[in-house]
C-alpha cells in the first residue's frame, strides 16, 4: 500500500495544492521553516482538522464568511495480497452487485489484481471512498453480503440480493482500515513509557501502545534480538531495550545504558527519563521490522531529534525494508543524502500561500553531478537562498569577513563557497566548465541560484577577462588584482602574523624586515608581471607571501593560504580597512542581487 497522489484544499497554508504525486520507497519534503512541510505531512497522515486557509483572498474583510472545511483527495495503490488481508480483517462486508449478476466471478477477479482507492476527506472525516473495481453503484442499490470463514479460509457469499446502502460502504471500510496503517512520527518527544498489556501486535498510529507491542515482541527471541541490534546500531550508548510489567495490567519500557551482563535491571531507565528521539527510533523500527504488509511511515524533521551519524544509520536500516513507503520532511542535507529519495517535493511560501512542487529527479541528480564538478557537495549549498561561488577555500573563509567587517552587511541567505577546479577554465576545458557554471546558475531543484562566480585575475589579459565575462553573460567575474593575497601585502600585518606563527621558536619578525624583503623583490619577474598594471595589481601575492614566510623564518614557517590568509584579513579589517576598500566595493556589486 502506498499513497500515489494527494491534493489539499483549504488547509493551513494550502489554498489549493494541485495534485502531488509520490512513489514507493523514499519521498522527501523539503523547504524552509514555516513553508508548510508539517502541514503537508499531516495531510499525508490523514490528520487534517478544520484549519482553513486564511488570507485576503479567502477572508476579504474582518468577519467575512469563509469556508471552514479543509479537504483532501487521496489515492492509494494496494497490492493484491494486502487487499485480501484487509478484506479478511473486515469479516463481513457488502459487494455492490447481486449474486445473479456474476458477482462471485467479479469479486475473485478483483482479488487478483492491484486496486486503486480514491478517497475524499473533509476535516478529519472520510467523506467518500471509491475502489476501481468494487464501487459501481448497482441497479436498485442491491448487492450481496460476504464474510470470511476463518475455519475454511474462504470468502462466503449470501446467496440472495439485499439492500446495499450506501453503495460505497465497502470502500469506506477499507479506507478506515488503511488509515490505521499510516504512522506519523512527529519531531517532538515521543515517549510512551508505559501502556496497558494487550495481545494485539499492531502498533497504534499514535504509538500509544509501544510498550505493549514491544512486550509481545520479546517472546520472539530472534526478532527481538535483531530489533535491539538495530537500536544499538543507531544509538550506540544503548545496550538494549527491555520491558517489564509494573502491575497486572500495564507494562513499561526500560532502557539499558550499561552492559546487560551486569544483570542490574535496577539501573535501567524508563524511556520517559531518556533523551528525545529514542521513542521515535523504537516506534519506527518496530513498524518496519514487524509489519506483514507495507506501511506508510512519515517522519517529521528527523534531524531535530537525531544527530547526523544516527540519521545515516537509521536510513541504512530502513533501506533494508524497501516494501514500506517513507515520507520524510527535512531541511537537512544529511537526510537527503542518506535517504536518496525517489521523489522530492519542494514547498515554498508565495505570499500567504504554500506552493508545492514535485522536483524533476533527473535535474536533482544533475545538480549533484554539477556540484561534484566544482568540488562541492549538496551539504554545502542545501537551504541557501543563493550562492556566490569564489576562487577557493581562502576566499570562502575571508570574503564573508570582508562583507561583514568592511561593508557592515549581513549575508543572511547567501552562501559563499569555494570552487576547487578553477584551473579548468584555461585551455581546451574552458567551454565545458563554462557550461557547468551556467547550469549551476539556474538554481533549479535542490540547487540555489548562483549570484556569480568570482575568480582571481591571474595573468589573464583585459581581452581574456572581457571574453569570459561576455561568454558567461556576466556570470563570471574577476577580482581587480592578480590574486586575493594582493590585498594582504601590508608589511605590519605580515609581521604580526609571521611573528605569531614563529613564536614557539622565540623569533620575532618586525615590520621593517618585511618591508625591506618586499622592496628587494618588488621587481623580480618571478613575482611581478608589469603588463597587468601597477605593482599591487600585477604582483603574484600568494607566491610572494609563500617565499617571504620561508625566507624570513629560515623555512620554520610554511605559508598556509587559508589559515594565514584569514589572520591577515582579520588584521587588515581591524587596522587598515582602506587596504580592502577596492575588494569590498567589488563584493558589494556581486551581492547586489541579495540586497534588492
């Protein structure tokens, strides 16, 4: 059984969602906070109440009458074996055709093919339900009753027509049964520490009988051992889960955080005394491991109650049970990567309405490929409003400091991320790399749009710079100097950072020594290309700093572009901000899209 599609009307942020299609296996719901992910999960769980959409369009003025009914249209796909199982559990039901109209043959045919069930919910109630094969309204509302004989293992027909009212009654019964097979594990604490003892092995949709079903599971020694192995895989601090009666009518879950070989059950904790997330893990594992037929398992923001390592292990285990349908809401790249969903639904807030969009998975796979081409990961960009791609890790670390320290501007939803393969812009790969950058800029699917790609000028001529910028429609820009380090050639800043790096040797470098070394090597062709412009533009700042650090410390300190570059940047921001004014103006122009 899976939810194949859903349509939401007049519920919370959803005025009219349009049809949202899901698949078997893993489905992810992504979007920013307050975009409407939780409301969508409530709809999938068939737990909508009368919370109508509220906006100027639906309530034109204070006190205006408005529709108070929230609605769902949901379609389920049911495999034959599960369909038969549901009918057996009903015991008695009516079919919408009398026996003399070949009803038995139609019924047998229906049992041997997948079924589609289409339901309409209003608030929390099932309004209508229709099966594709068994919901034709019969002449004169006549039908035949059927019951399942548990002794013979056969369905038995009453051999005379009878009143059939209402004609969709069987479908409604099936819809009610399906509703019990949908589990919503919310982000808040789930810790049903005790419950009444029962002989019913099915977990309730709200997991209220979790202690009781785990108590029953203990009698299946092998399965219970496997259950505990899975728990410990996800949560290594837990040695085992056990249950024990606390009175003749109730049972409690105990969590062992010490080796069971100690035989100290008195030191085990009730689950109510343990951290958030344990209850959800126990409930999820119980359903996936013990359900005879597929279940719909909905997990709300697992990153809010599990750390990344536990998330990855949980989804590794869930993948061993692919018969179930999983629907997971998240804004965590770890969840997306670990679940590798077949379907991703992106929810966005447009004005006062939530707009869901089923993403093209081919584009999502392409996004991951594009990111790998520039040396980035989904975790680097997921959830950002937009991206400013820069030369490398040094710029990734230092540019935000300049934006905040010099421009006094917050980046907010903009991420600054270093590109690892800038060198491929040169030579025969330039056209291919340019195409990759242009596709990254489009910002479709899980990938935020790119504001620009900012690279070092290097030794490119003015004509080459103009050609790259024109070919990329302005997407590729170049900093005003040869390298980023050209903005950090302040002798006093270098002396401070170099002395700190060399202090364990008791050495100190003063500003005059730095200035003298730079002056002596200023016109050295190994560092300076005069065709690029004046010295601050045409010098190779990164190479010069590397050699300067080595020479002035007798090779005791090796220049680290990221670590030392960040320290130099911080010093200049605090003590000589005018040195960075040209670069700050350049960054301000690149970020203009964000400031609009």
